[in-house]
C-alpha cells in the first residue's frame, strides 16, 4: 500500500468535496475522508481512483449509514475504498474479511481506555491502529510495541513538532486536517 511507507508520512484528512478536488492534483498518494453523505462515497472513491489516489473512509462519520458490519459490507463491496477506519470491532472485522485496509481507531482518554483498547486490538487484529490524540509520543511507542500493529497518530496534531514527534515515536503515518502540516 503506497499510503504507508517506511519513515512515515502525513496523510491529509478532509471533510468536503472541494478539499478532495484540491488533493487530486497534489503529490499525496491518498487521503482520509472524514465523513460526508453516503451518496457521495462512491463518486468520491471513483474520482480518487481515477486520479491514482487511495482513499480511506472513516466509516463512523458517514451520514446515512449506521456504523455497523452491514454498513461496512456495503462500503467494501459497493464503494471499494482502500480501507475503512472505525472504532467498531464489527466494522474492522468485516473490512478485513473483504480484503481492505482495516484501521481500528482508539480514543485514549485514560489508563482504563488504553487497557480496553489493547483487548479490542487483540480481538480485531486490524492492519493499523489510529491513536487519538496523536500528540502522545510515549503512548504511540507503547501501543506499537504492545500490539505489534503499526500506529497512525491523529487528533490534535497542530504543529510540525507534533508531526515529527509522532513519526519519531514510531507512527507509520500522521493524519491531520491542517493544510499547513500536509507538507511537514
């Protein structure tokens, strides 16, 4: 997968079709789509593919779909993005069954959430784990070491220093909607 390469990279995260259109000619191999209407997903994925871009859909944020395994099946079979991001175990498992990249999103609010997340990752066996907030280099390194799953840092990434720290901690990528950091 060209989205994740040794040394890590920044992956743009966008919400609007205008942002998607701007990325089509940009030097990124792909992007994360943070929601939108279900009716927009296939045209956006098709447009991205036609322009040589991979798109990762955040399944939990798509309007008009429940974030369950049936929605995941629909997205995998009908939309065919490069992969899905979700907090839901059933979505991750169905994504893997369909041969797409499965990214388990984890909100790490406290030590208890971290321990529950380890159990979830063990159950779902995702291809990647997205850690939020992504501004915790020590936790990024710990999650990567403890799970053996590549980590993506996302959420509250506000500076080039945040990007650098996450990548130095071992993140395979950093996702951010801040345009000024896309070239970091």
